[in-house]
C-alpha cells in the first residue's frame, strides 16, 4: 500500500480555534454518535491535556453537527499546513465527507512499489533486512 506522510506545526491561532470548537461539542451530540458506520468517514477523537485523557469520541464525521464541524476544521487546518500534494489531495477527498471543498493539486508520479520477502533463520533475516534498509537510505 502506498503511503505518504507530511509533518507540520499548526499556528497557535488555528490550534486555539480547534480547541474552541472542541469545547463547543455538547455531551448530547457525543452521546448521539453511533459506533457502527455503514458508509461515510469513521473518525476517532482523542483530546488529552498534560498527558490526561480529557475526551474520547468516535463516530461518522459525515453526519451533520458539531462533531462534523470540528473534523472539517481539522482537515482544513492540516491541508493548509502541509505541502505534500499526495497528502493534500487525500485530505481534499476526506473533506468532501464533511461538506468541505478543498482544491486538488497536481501530483508527481507515485513511487514504484517493491515487495521483498526474506526467508531463512531469524538472525539471517534481520541482517539482510538491515542491509536493505541501509542501502535504501543511502540511495534516497
């Protein structure tokens, strides 16, 4: 499976907006979130402060309401902060589930997929896989 990753920091104002939106989610709307999703975008939300879990919720972000609005805000914030076009386009796809439209970007050709199976004794496999990892890091 092709995987793309991007990392960024949210500006303080955007993070504060997310926290404000999170605080606006009523307990009744969280209780209304169903655990079974047949179609849509299943979403899990964990909010922790100083290492302590403050809120845990999950549901279908395609449903209307405060939860979907928070997910839409988070998707938009992430889209603005990252530069990888593959990740941004995936976020644009996800945004459609919550009624948000984000521009799509032209993607560069995807990297080829290479699958490798190493058979043998565990200590030999570890050595071969480590050598392959070092080789690929050196050629990147």
